[in-house]
């Protein structure tokens, strides 16, 4: 089981459909500067679930973030393959329910993801992206020691600020 001080990172499974639906399709505040810069449609949400449901054996993909104290779903995120710099790389990311913003969860999850990437998967670099208006996420990435690299455009997510961090190994 993957965990941080306050969270359990559980594989993304259909068990969590209801709270994830509420977050991805109903929480405008949480979704306006992530993924597609808006809430997902039901069709997009189903496609997202189908694409990213992972098993306990998968090293890459999304995890659901559960509070240890009561198993409440507070968000999701993970480590995904990407090609932002025209080579195979890995992106960390997280989306939290806005009720859990500014409580240190994003930093806690991000630090876990970086440690997992560098010490378990032995990756030499990780990337992250943030919406240019999402100053809170940018601050989290700076706290995690990530360095701004470039501004990129993606087909589905629009313009993003690209950050990177290298392993010290």
C-alpha cells in the first residue's frame, strides 16, 4: 500500500466512481485550471476512467488520494508518461477537491510522487505542468524543488507552464 503521513494512495478503481464524478464533473473550482480547464462531460469522465483504471501492479497511472483518518476521497493524481520535450518523460500531477486546498496535501502528494519516481522507479527526471493562472500549483511545484523550463501548448489542455526536476543520483 502506498501512503504518506496523512494519505493513502489507492489504485484508481471503479469503487471510487461517485466521489471522482463529483470532483471531475461537478467541482468547477477544482477543475477550471486542470485537465481540460473545465469540468468533464459524462462521456469524457467515462473515457478517463476506462483509460486510467490501474491495478496494484501498475507502476504508472493515477491513484486516488484517501484521508487515512476516514477514507474520504480528496483527489487523485499520479505519474504518467508524456512527450512534452519530444522524448519519453514522466509527468507528476494531482487534482484536489477545493475543500482540501491550502492544507499541505498537494505538497505532500507531490513529494511522494517525486520520491517514488526517483527512488522506486529510478527515473532521472520528472516533469509537471501548471496553468499559467494557477499560482497556487506553481508555488507547490517551486516548494517541491521543480524548476520552470518552458511554456508549452497541448491539444487537450491548452497552454501550460512546464517544470522539471532531476534526480540527485
